């Protein structure tokens, strides 16, 4: 039996992950589409800051849907068993965003204090914000997750948080270990981030296919690197990853 933990994989593994991500997202196609549209419909009245906090949690839901599609576990049972993990992910996301806002606010105050009086009486020009898409909420959440991916940490941290009972510190340690052993993943993350932002600029409706596939991609890479499971297309019999995942097995 494969042991749980980060392992080095072939640099060409990203091709396998993409195939598996598309396959997994297609298994719950209707559910994925409805979930994206329903979630964004509910969140559209909220400001961009809220969408930034929510986007990693929504991605975590699609990671769980990919897990459900892989193991044939009931979707509701899977989400119910990991509800506390999604809340933990939400708290982590909110904490990171609040910390960044406080740091940026402090920097802005320091800059304003250093130039005070230099342009006294002048009115700064504020560029008008234009709507970049008819589906604005989708554009915002795609751009938000693109920014999150540039931080790199959420790539393995999200599936580790929602799929395992590990503490947050251990999840981060495991994330760094996996990235250290598989440095090509950094390039994959960067390209995915660019793809999310390009989707946001093109049309917000691209969130419908991109988010489920991205969730499947995170799960496929986690499944390969941490669980060491064989490619889905080469399995002769159904391998239950719950045998390696105590959290989803015991709940």
C-alpha cells in the first residue's frame, strides 16, 4: 500500500493531471455548472473583497467534487464529512486577506505621510472602473483565484486542508515539501494563474468550465503526488483513495 506523503513525480505528469481533471469535472458536469452559477448568483451583490475570500473555498468544493467523482462517494456525504474543513479554509483565507489589507494600508499611510503637503490642494485623478465582462461576478472570482495561485501555496494546501485531518502547519509543511520535490509544478501554477486571468478578461462566463477543471487539476496532482495512485486510465479496478484518506473514511 502506498504511504501518504509528498513524492517526486515525472515532469510530464501535468499532462496526466489535465486529462484526469477534465475527466473528473465531466462526471459531475451538470452539478458543476449549476454550482458555479448558483454560487456566483448569490455572491454577485457582494464586493470584490468578499469574492476574494470565498474563491479558495469554492475551489475547495470542486476539489471535493473531483474526489467524489474519483471514488464514487456520494457528493452530499463527502461535503457533509468535510464541512468543518471548508470552514477552516474560509477562516484561513479571510485571515490572509485581512493581513494583506492591513499591510497594504500601512504602506499607503506611510507613503501618504512622506509626501503630505507636496501636492497640497491638488485633486488626484482616479481612473474610472469599467466593467470587463457582462458576467462580472465570474470575472472577479476568476481574477481572484488567479492572484491566489500566484501565491503558490493554495495549490497543494487546499486539497490537503479539505481532504485530510492534518493541522494547518503540517499542511503548509507538506505543501513546501511537495513543491521542493516537484519544482515543475511552479510553472504549472503560473500558467494556470495566467489562464484564470485571461478568462476573466475574455468573459466572466468562462468561470463555468475553468473552476471545476481547476479543482480537478488540484485533486489530480494531490492524488498523484501525495497518494501515489496510478493513472485513472490505467487502473484495472477501482482504487478507493479513502483507504489512504482517514478523514473522509471515518466521517
